[in-house]
C-alpha cells in the first residue's frame, strides 16, 4: 500500500510540458543596478530560443524562457523562487547568480528535483558542492575560480614559456583572493617560480607605487593580475610608472577598453571565459543586434553568451533525455560530451558538475588594442 501511495505522489508531482512548450525559468535581478545586465542576458537567452524554435524546436516542442526577478535578500530570494517553481510546467531553471545565491538555488534544485544551469562566470570552486559531491541537480557552464587560476598559471609558465612569476591582487575581493591562492599552487605545479606576491587594498585612492616597485625589482618575467578589476588601466599605469616593463597577464579584456593612442596595455596578454573579439562570438552578437536593433554592451557580452549557450545546452539535453522528469533531464546534462557551444566545446565533469578542461579565449595587446588569438585548454592535470 505504501508503495502505491508513493507512486501516486510521484506521478502527481511530475513535471510535464504544457501544450507544445518546454518551459525554462530564468532567475536574475530584474530591478536595481544589475537590472540592465540581467535583461541583456535574458535577451541573449531569448535569441537562442528564437533560433532553436525557428529550426523546429526540440522533439516537436518549442522552447519558452521566462524571466523572473531574483530579490537581493536571501529569504526573499528563496520565497520567490519556491513560489515560481510551484508551476509544474517549468522543467529547468537558469541563473547568472554567483556565490551565495548559486548555493541557495542549488539546494532548491535538489529539493524540488528540477535541473539548474548556472551561467555565472565568477563562481568560486565548491559553491555548488554538497560536501565532497556536487548537488545532484545543479550544473555550471563556466569555469570556476580554480579552473581560471589553472589557466592563468598554465598560460604564463607554459604558454608564454616564462618561469619567473609575480602576483598582484586585491586583498579585499574574496573571489580574487581564492583565484590568487589557487594560481600560486598551479604555478608551482607547472614548473614556475613566484618572485613576488603582493596584495593591496584597492578601495579608495591607494598608493600602489611601493608595491609595484617591489614587483619590478623582483625580476619577474610575467606579472599576473587575477580577477576582473574595475580600474585595471590604473593598475597597468602604476606598474609601468614603477619600472615594470615585462609582460602582464590579466583577465577580462573587452573591446571598449582600448584607449586610442595610449599604450598602457602594450605587451599584455588576457585570458577570458568569453572574448567579444572572438569571430564566433561576434557572429552571435550580430544576430543579437539584428533581433533587438541594438548592440549588447561589451561589458555584458560574456554573461550574455553564457546565457545564450546555456539555453542551447538545455535544449540539447531535452532532445537527448529519456523523458521530462527532472531526473531524466539531469542525467542528460550530466552526460554532456563535446557539445559544440558557441564559445567553447562543453563536456561535463561528473565530479564537479562543471566543465571538464574547457578552453578559454586568449587576447594579446601588442600595443593598446587587443587582438583575439585562439582558445586554449590546459593540460589534463588535476
């Protein structure tokens, strides 16, 4: 009798498509300072929906994505998400939320057995983990802080063939601090030597000259600046003014950062999850402009592309899933192998529910303006 009751309970709570639609809920801050970026990401996700549906949809169904506000407070966010997800026609959740909110949504995803795809590009390693294992229903499309740190170390030591490495990082930024700690370890694994390791507090008008002079005197062949700094140009200028003339390796270059005749970024390399200079990304952004009659801001291209590819990845999972239950879709996402996303080829690592050795975009500034080089993968070393 108990088995029959459980069976009827499961059937009653099973999620199913409504009409001819596969529905996805996109949770992001739709109000306040982050609202415009969230709307740009939702637009990019909708672009993917339009393209998929134009090609016939998935197994006879059309994809539909609906945006929902993700409140700032944790209790309010949880209440809002759970209220929305009472709609049993929603088969998958998406979010660009990072850190605490990503962890919250991962727990909710497990509670309600609905797959969650996280598109944030600044996730700390371990955010979607539950002890030693990942949350069953949570997945991320972007590299986490450890994978980013590994790429910075790998590209500096083996890509550029430089052994003497210096670090400069923001001690007030928790994500940057984690990047730095992980990169230190990877530099040593790849055979490099750390000649200077300097932290500073970036808030206010901090005087960085003495720190940069120490780096210049250390003999470093490459200065690594981990994290996406808001005032990266001033850091470069401070390094150059203090006598550091060698290569700088940083993260987050976008096309609008070039400063005309200025040569602040000369001889710098950049590693990005997504580069707006990548011809394949430019092609998608051209479609974005055609659909919405305006450009996606360069600062939002990375997050927009991850949302775009997140929808395409979900559609691929829905196509290959054995059914519509969360478990079937979860298994299809977990089984992803060599999926050709626009920004990279995607294979899931079952140990982390994140990308396995996913490539990253490399940009070089010979003078000031960046030039896309290629996508690079690290060696298969854990």
